[in-house]
């Protein structure tokens, strides 16, 4: 497990002045990795976000390639050495400042890419309040199915329609069937929803047949992103039995551009907070370290800006606030251990979605399905507009932020996209 070292010192500042602003997501203590392109060069480059800039790692002489899926395979100790080098070079007073300055680009002037090439995508369901609230809509007396407290529930998704923050997408079409209709019809989804999730990016692969023990699982995790797993609830309700979600989930998912590393998150690790009354996990999913500090204390916000708000110059409105550690019944390490216990091979660049990270209260819900109780209680925005599900022109933004006394706060950058009309 990553530990706290001099790169987390809250007294550290950077010669990149914007990194010293109190509200920046990217102070010198964060140093998240992503890919970007500059005008007139079609090649993706590997960068580290610092304030409102991005440092080109190859240009700065820190690496000799531009392959993020290679970089994320680094052994944890090599990864930490690279972090220490970047931290030292960006720190106030560094001798590198003059040489590295010309390898800085304004984030607003570059094109962000997906942070690495995503190989396979698995979506989990670790938000117990979400699972309970959604289960209640279908089974009021028995919301959680019996396997939930034993198995980190998940399904295999599709990587082809994952997009980086800022890319908009068209409302999906599909089969929907009204409860009283004899047959389904094909049409645009009328119950389009968001899902507030984290994305966990796998760095080091395992060989097929070889399970990753829980105690080693975090060595295989490179970083964490924000993740909006857009969902078409009407398509989902008709198609999901017996094999689970399919076209209701694979038309678009939005990922933030920066992978916040497990090293950067070291000060913000916290105990796994399971609600009382659940059995201990099976031994392969249980260690003392995982109980003590396996969870991540990340504050999460969902913001909505409708087209009318945008036209009137009204900023996005927070519609939900939650916390990853409060929401999660399983830790990222448990997901890795469980995913490989049968011998399944993970690749560098695999993405795990956490599942919707809702708190127990309605104002902490990570989806409109929960906020509106299945569409029955619309939410009202400050300008008087109401929403049961998303309308064309709605823009959803996710934000993530870590804060702890004695440490510099860090954030995750932007994760947003706008719903365009169905094609
Ligand atoms: Ca999901």
C-alpha cells in the first residue's frame, strides 16, 4: 500500500504559480497522469497536470516514450521514484525550472485524451445505499439480494464507447416497453440518467490463472478517475433479465482526463465503513490493512446545467453531494482480488467502474433514478425547471475532492458531457 512521504508535505509549493492557488485540483502534491495532444502534432503525449498547466514528461526528459499503457505497468517503487522526480522538479527553487518551463502547456490549449487506452471495462456495484435504494423500487421488503454482502457484484461492460470529459453524446435509442403494452417499441430513451462513479485503472497485469491476493491488489492499481456511467433506465428495465444490463449502459460513459495515483491518494485513505449487520467477507476478501485503510475519502459532487441555464449564463447547480468512503461496501483492492480469484487475467489499462456512489440520503443520491424515486418525484432547480430524467441539452459535471487536516487538498479535474438529441 502507498505511504505518505515528502511529496505530500503540505508546505511544498511550485514554481508553476497556478499550482499554489488554494482551490486548484492540481497542486504539486497531486501530480495526476493523463494524455494530451497539441496543435499540429497528432501523437498523444504523456503529461502530468500541475495547476492549470500540463507538463510533457517526455519533453522534460523524465521518460523516453509516449505509451501510457507502458508507463502504468511500472513497479510501485519505480512509480514512486518517478513521482519524487516530478515533485522535486516542479517544487519552488528547483534547478529544473528553466529547462522544464518550455515543456509546459496550458491545459486550456491542449486536447485531452482518455488517460490511457482502455482495454476491458468492468462495472461494479459497490455503493450499498444505491443498491438498497434501487432494490427498494423493485422489492420494497427485500431490497438487497442475498449475494450482495458476499460478492462484489459486477458485469463486463464495453470499452469502445468510453469517452474523455468534454465529448458530448447523442441520446440513445432502443427497445422500451410500457408495463401495459403488449409489445415494445423502438425509440429514444425517455429515462436517461447519470451514474456518479469512480473509475479504477489497472496498471500491472496478472498472468491468466494467477489470482492477485488482496494484500498485493493495490500494486496492480495505477490511478483513480471520475466516471459517469450514463444509463437508459427504460431500456434497462426491459432488457436486464436474465443476463444483466446491455444496451442501456454501453452507448456512452464519460471519464475524467486525469488519473490520480494511489500514491497521491495516500493521505486520504480511510477505514472501510460497512453498515452494521453484515457478515465478515470470506478470507480472500479480508485483511486487517484493507479494513483499516482500504477505502478512499473522496467528496463527490454532481452538477447539472440545463440548456436554459446555459443560455441565461447561470452556472451549473449542485444537485447531489456524496462521499466515496461513506458509499462503498467494498474497496478497490477487494474488486481486484475478486475479479482475479477465478484466474481471470487483467491487462494494463483495464477500467473498473465502482458503481453508483450514493449516500444514504436523497440529496446524496448519485443517480436521478434515486433522487426522483424512479421518476415519481421530480427535482426542482433554482430557476424553477424540474427534472425527472435528463433532457436534451442538459450538461452533467462530476467533481471529486480530497481534504484532510494537515494535508494539501487535491482534486480530480473535470468530468462533464452534454446530452445531444437522438440521431
Ligand atoms: Ca454503473
